[in-house]
């Protein structure tokens, strides 16, 4: 009986030691939104909608193949927009650099260029959600006959 008790005690002790050695300290801390945005991997256009109604077909094809790469750096965030295979104007450069900031508390993404060059788009982009594969943004766009509407843009890796 004493052998059984000692053996049980050793099994419990070994289990506790094993469990305590598997701590959360071994895991990487979760990435911030800015780190997810600025992963250095190109984002591609996936879809656009207004009030849940798809409007992707209304966006010129020359914008749909653009890629946007955000590079996160604590001392300053930079990025590159690549015009893709189809350019809207052959005289435009294939790629252009930009600077961006992201406010984690207000969820506002600011860029110093027309990042997603949708005609009529104005102001900063508001982050709806971002993870390792998807980024969903909104931006106010003047849709001429419909007035200013909030357009939802989805980008993917």
C-alpha cells in the first residue's frame, strides 16, 4: 500500500513539474494591428462594397491588380504600392513608396498617398479588422450621384 501511495505521489509530482514547465512565456506575444498590417507581405485587393452591396465590378481593372506592402518599423513605417500588370496610365511609375501610421486606439490608418486609388476617396482609412490573412478597411468615397458613402475594402495576403 505504501508503495502505491509513493508511486501515486511521484506521478502527481512529475505531472505538476511537466505542467509548470509549459508556460505561456514560451509563446510569442500576440502581434499588434500595426505589426499585422506591416508584415512586409504584399496585400492584394479582394473586394469592395457599400452597405453590403458589392461594388468590385465598378472599380477599374487597373486598380484591382495593385499590391500594397506595408513595412512595420518602430522608428517609422514605410510601404510600396506596385501598379501590377495593368496600369491605368502607362506613364505612371511601376511602384511608389509611401509612409504610413496606425493609431491602435482609434483604429485609423493614415497614409501619405492615395493608397487605394478609388476615385472620390477622401481621408484616412478606418480599420474594421486585421489578422494574418485579411484586412478590412472603410473609407468615405464621393459616389457622385449617391453622395458620400462608406466603402468597405477587403485586402488579402
